[in-house]
C-alpha cells in the first residue's frame, strides 16, 4: 500500500502546477496522514495478519478521527476549483 501511495504521488507531482500552494499542501497532508494511518494500523497486527485484518484495523483507526485526511484534501480542492471556474 505504501509503495502504491508513493508511486501515485510521484505520478501526480506535475499536478501541483495547476493548483495553489495551499491546495497542494492539502494533498501532501493527506498523503502523509494516510501513510501514518497505514503504519499505525500495521503496528497493531501480527506478521500472520491478512490484508483484511489490516483493512479492519484501518477502519477502526479511521472511526476515531475527527476527519478523514483524504476527505479534507478533496473538499479543499473542490473549493479551489469551484472558485476558479465561477
């Protein structure tokens, strides 16, 4: 999962040309927070745990958050794009 996150970020690096620095900061924050979420969730598992175990652990961690990092980034990007196309 972490490898996919890094690859997707690298693939989308050029997108920062199209958004404001504050919007790009939201994307970076979401990437970092999701990475932390995966790492925290995985520390609670044994070496024999399955992907389903990790997913369940992540859901448990997410339910304790005030906001989901990707939702915050998406909301910020939508606001920015809507303001540019009015």
